[in-house]
C-alpha cells in the first residue's frame, strides 16, 4: 500500500499507512473498541472448517527484526488482529524476515495455536523445497502448518508432489497455489484443473477484477477456498479515492471507511473465503477488521462501488 490511505480514511484518528513502511504506534494506544465487531466466517470447502473473512498479509509490513523500532508496532498490530477475531496470517520465505517475525510475535503474545498460519514454498527443486519448508516451520515455530502454498506456481509439480506426501503424513493440513498477476491466470487455471487443491490465492480488487471471469468461478466449481491478495490493488485504489468523501450509501452496509468499502466489495463475491490485506499499523488492522462485520453489498451496490472508484 501507499501513504495515500491516510487521506482515504475518515476522521482525524487516521494514522499513516504502514503496509510497506510503517511508522511506530505505541502499544498503549489500541484502537477504540467500537471499531472491532464480530467477524463473519466462511467455510473451507474441502474440510468445512470456518475461518474469519479478514486475514493479515505480511509482505514488507513484517519484514522486521526484534531490534527494529517497529517491532512494538507490529506486536500491537498482531494483538489487535487477534483480539478483533482475526486468525488467518499469510507469509512466505519471499518476504524476508516476516515468517520469523510472525513466529516470534505469536509466541510473545501466546496466540500461536489459535492462529491459522499459511506460508509458501518459493524455490526450484525438491531438495531445496524441502529445506525451505523445514526452515519455515522453524521460523513460524510450529510442528504442523495449516496451509502451505506453492508461491507463484514456481516448480509447481515438484512441490505439489512433496506437499501431497506431507499432507498425508499430517505435517501440513491444507495445500494450495498462489499468484498475483493476470498474466499467470492460464497456468493457474490449468493447475486448478489438474490438482485437488484446498486453496487458491489470487489478486482481486475493485481495480483488478480479471479473476472474476475464470479463476473465481473455477474455484467454486472445484471446491477450493480462495485467499485474496492485493485487495487494495497494492494501494493504487487509495490514490484514486483519497480526495473523495466516503459516499453516504456506504452506511447501508456499515462501511465506515474507504478501506472497509473496498474490502466489502471483495468479500461480496461468493467464491472469496478470506481477504488478506497487509499492514502493521494497529489502527489500519482494526479498520480492516471492520469490513468483516455487518452486511455485504449486493450486485447493484457493488456496481456503485466500481463506478465511484472509476470516477475518482
């Protein structure tokens, strides 16, 4: 995301955006309790397990070490996320120190067991993949992982063969594949048709709707849960709406900010299981969680959201 979210959020309480370059926020100033409401949950198709519809992405935001001044802020963000009902945390070895940060912070907060931890394998070769996944277990401080995904389809067949073995042995509970670019959709679709995946992770937002055409319908058809990355199109959407007041009709679905309105657009698609916006700013975490409560837009209101963003 970009700093433009600061201008897109309502009210003087909005703080600078922290998805990519966070500014410290004191752990002693949590978001107001009224911002956090019970989250909607959706079922993982292959198991029936319910997970909250708002998760937490860690790209860039959690690429930090305990010695960094932003560690206190990241701890507050993860606590706010957990206290607000969030459970799904997504990471990757590609994200630098993020896996280790999440593992350490979850241990500090004593919340590791209830979290639904997802990460990825992102390297060519079976032996390299095995080594990298073992490293992820160590960094996340877990013995069993909820979800392991093949990141950006890299060496897909090799890693899915390994993951099928690990799933049978109980080391990972669920397996999936990911991508974030429309140019990879053909390969992603082929993988979804060839393999019995539990999850597919894909980009989807009011500004990036190409996955609506084939990927999301195929996930429904094949019984695959969907994690949504880039729900704000990498922050580009905030750049477009930053000068606009929140439309009055946003109140119809209890959206109190542009972030909530944009996330509700994503969650309204029936194929979507969970959106994973990334931030380490506790107030933005609380704001995002607010999108997972209350009603979601119908088809007509979703069109109004698209039109409002396009007109910006």
